[in-house]
């Protein structure tokens, strides 16, 4: 059963059908997305309720899956892809026809523009079901979605193994002291199906007895660092400290950061990295202070058809995310308050791009590559795009 304080939207404490998972919530292994006991509806951790409540919501149709992505109940490129895959399965369960598949694809594809996993997952599931008789499409879509979820877990575990070597090497240089890691936004298990990308090496190091401490950027405007990364690190028992976004450079100047590890929503074939806005500034500070800056990127987050970064769509989110902040009052109430004066205009770009030359290395499931087309192509020769066929810089 779920821990007592872990309830779904209907107040029930139903047992969750979860495959083997590694990251714990209140001591219970948990995945961010899984099938319900009925074998067809989809359970998700509602990230908009964290860190004040742990809610598990139930998705029963493609519209609910699309809303979950758009409203950021689920977020993080790998998890968006898995949710979209299950969204197609839900659509085909209701109507397995060609028109239904096409409508579901358009709906899900319109939810978030930057994360490349969304389109990747839609293409993969569609390719697996489109040639089948309608009677077989839904079951095949569920199998495809489950495979996407399971493969994501394994990719992230492998990213963790490769990143663990980096952390062990840093630990060997400062015996008796914790390895100080700075991360940005949430690239943890909440942003994936399990393990996380940037956090996978951290969890493996912690579980292996390597002393680590994580500096967690709060990551305005949605506070995914303070609300999500800090929450999941605390649940798993990893030492960490939340800092304001602008403190990162200060910590680096004072020698309090050994390495930066961040995630990615889309990385080009040449190693340019689109991630939560503010990542670029951390990379600049790291370069100025000679601190290694790594990006944890499963191959599903790499846009193999794009080399130049200017063609990456940068999502503009609603201004209310900047103007308003949600939190718990001293009286225990969860409330939302406005923090800007009436009439002020708000811009809210959700991502920025860190050029490849600022990236020390990209940690993938097949190893660590320098941020270049040639190095990534050596790790993934089957994905490499010939010169002259990709987008321009």
C-alpha cells in the first residue's frame, strides 16, 4: 500500500502497480508513472502539489494526459515522452481508428514545444501501431509505452553508472570531504520514470557510501529545484542545501562547488544544450571558475537531426508563473500570493541554450562524450546525421 500520507486525488490509498523502482518516497520505492491496478488507466505523481502534498492522480483518457503535460503535473523531457506514449494508448483504447490516432498525436504534440522526447515517443508508438489491425492497436500501444518507460529507467541507471565514476574520481582528490555538486531545476526521478538524469550519479554515489552534498538552485519561476529536487533528495536521504539561483556563481568563486551536473530537454547533435532557463548562466560561471560542467542526457533527449541551436523552439510559459508564488503559510495553509506590482508586464521563457563550448561533457547511457558532433556520433553511430542535412547554427 502507499504510505499513509500518499493519497490519490480521490483520497484512496490504493496499492500502486509499480515495476521495480530504486528511488524511495517515505521509504517506499516509487516510479513517477505506472499503470493502475485496473491494468489500463495511468497513475502519475502530481508535481504541482509538491513539496507540500504527495498526490497520485489517475489519467483515464488522452485529454487528461495532455492536460497533465501542459499544466506540468508531469514535467521533465523523459517523463513527458512516457506520458505522451501512454496518452496514445488511452486514446486507442477508446477509439483505435486512424482518425483517433491522428487527433491524439496532434493534441499531445501541441502541449510542450521544447522537449524532444515528446515527438520521439509519439513517433515511436505511432510507428508500432499504425500498420496493425484496429483490434490490436491499443494493446500494442500499451506495450510500447511500457517499453519506453522501462528503457528510460535503464538509460538513467546507466547514466548514473557513468557519472558515478566522475564523482568517485572527485572524491579521491578530497578524502574525508564531501563532493560538492551544484544542479539546476529538477532532473531527478520526478522528471524521468526513475533514477533521474543529473541525479542518477548522485543517488548511486550516495547509496555506495560516497560522501556527497548537493547545492540545489531554487530555479525560479516555478521553483522546481526548491520544490522538487530538494524534496526527492530529502526523501532519499541525500545531504543538500537550497540556494537562490544567483548564489551559484558566488559558491563557485569561493571553491564550494566541485562539479555542476544538469539535465536537458533537448540537446543538438553538436552538443548544444537546451535546459531550464538559468542553465546558461551556471555554465558561464563554471567556465570562469574552471569547474567542470556536465550534462546528463539520455539519447532520447538528443535531437539527432539538429546541429545548430537557434532552431530549438523556446517555450514561453504564462506570466502568472513569475507573478505568483505558491507556498505554505505559518498557519499551515497552502496559498498562492502575487509578488509583482499591478500592471507590470511579465516575460517567461522556460528554457535557454548553453553552447557546446561551455559543456565539459555529456553523460549518456553509453558513456561520456565531449560536447561535439564527432564525439556523440562515436557513441551513437546509428543516430549520426551526415553533414549538410541538419539545421544551421
